[in-house]
C-alpha cells in the first residue's frame, strides 16, 4: 500500500468516527403546527352550525347568534383547542426524550437525555440518579402531584371545565384554561340545550332537558284543555244563538213569561261562563302555562251589554220571574230587537273563536312536536 492510499483510509475512518459522534448527539427540531380552523377544527371539535354562521352566514337563526358573534365564539373555541393540542405536543415531546423551546420540540440524541431547555449527556445524568430518587418521584405522583401535564385531570367549577397543567416548579396541578360548558349547546331539532360540567367534562344537561320536557308537557296540556273548554263554550253559545234567532224570527208568538224566564236564565249562564281568550294566552309567558287558562277568559257579559244595550239588563230581571215594576219589563218590540241583537252578537263570537280554536290546536301541536324532539 502506498503512502497516498494509506492517508485516504486514515482520513476516511476519522470522518466516519466524527460523523457518528455528531449524529449520536445531534438534536432534531420539530415545530408545532396547529390544525386549520376550517379543515381540522370545525365539525370535528365544534358543531358545524357555528362555523357555517361565522364563515358563510348560514344556520345563524338555529344557534341564535349574529355572524359577528358566531365568529368571535368560533375563534375563542379554536384558540382553546390549539392550546390543548399544544399541551399534547409538549407531552409527546417530553415522552420522546425532547424539550420544548418556544413552539418547537427539540429531540435529543440517543446518548443524551432531555432537560428543561437543553440536552445533557446521558451517562453523566445516570450517575446522579439512584433508587431513592426514583422512589421520591413516584411518591410525588402518588400524592396527587405531577411530573407531566398528562398527570393532571380536568376539574369542574359549576358549569365551567378547567384544563389542568403541571407546574414543573412545584410539581403541582394548576388551572390552565377554562371552557364554559353552558355556552356549548346540544341541538335538538329547533331547540338547543346548553351542556353542563360533570367529572371534568362537558356533558349533556339531563336536568335541563327534563325541566324543558316538563314545561312542554304542561304547555301541551294547557292548550289541549283550552281546546276542550273552547268547544264546550262554543256549544253553549251556538245553542243560545239559535234560540235568539228563533225568538227574533217568531217575534211575539213565543213571548210568554215562561219562555222569557228560561231564555234569560240561559243567556245569563252563557255570558257569565265566557270563553277562553286564546290570543291573550298565546301572548303570555310559557312558564305560566298552568295558570293561563284561568287567567285569560273573555268576559262575554260586558261585551254583550255594550252590544245589546239596556235591554239585556232588563232581560236579566226575568230570571226569578216576571218583574212587578213596569220599568223593569221588556216591551214586545224590545224583546224582539234584543233577540235579533243577541243572535248577531253570538254569531260574531263564534266566528272569532274559529280562529282562536285553530290557534290553540296549532299551539298544542307545536308543544307536542318540541317535546318529541328531546331525548
């Protein structure tokens, strides 16, 4: 072997030796890259309706937000998700013999061990460790303290879920960021029920769902009862209307004291009973459903007096028999006109109640539909 080739072999061997040494202790850098808000976050980690509203102005009515509000909400949720993903990135880095600096993970070589912000020689670190140190570290975790973020379980404070992270200075779990579960709704058809926090997780609010179903059941019963009461009142009004029409047509032929007494008693009873005021019930608060039917009854007596005038008051005088005083009696022409007026009045009440009855049926159907939407 000549001198030239010998030198080449020596230099090549040294190169391999130094390259191996360098690679054995090299540090690899991996930068944290958050997922895209539209491609990776929306739909997978947040109800798509919020993103549709924020970015396309769709479904805003479903979530009860304006586009600007939805955009702010989506961005806040995305930022918290990115923080969670970065925590996972940090834990994975440390578990893979690396350390975090800024938003990057620096992985140490095979003969090195990761420290807080640098790679140290593994053999030197091994000398420092002994069995007592390992037992002490185990004891830290056993006492509810931590070494990594993954040792810390999330907690609930009311409806707020707190993500916990490990403070390396004291090896204790501390709050990092919060998620308001009450601002994260579950969508059930046309309704949304806000979630609640249980065992460190945002979960379905079973209590709120049960309360809503109870409310809807009471509302449905109220409207169903209103339909029954309206139909019963309409039957009585229709009978009184037909009697008034007959008296209006026949005139004085049926104007006997007995007939007038019976008619006055029937009219007084019908007008005193009234009829459910569906329009007023619809406008009232749903939480008062149980008492609405009793509170909202149309006063037919007052309206009938306004319509028929003083003659109606004199008709009432016949309920206990023919009055003795002349001024309290009804003249034949007054009795005929009163019956004709009452016929027209009751006819108008029935026509108005047609729309009321339809509204009550619609409200009962809607309450039942919403009840069936809920789990």
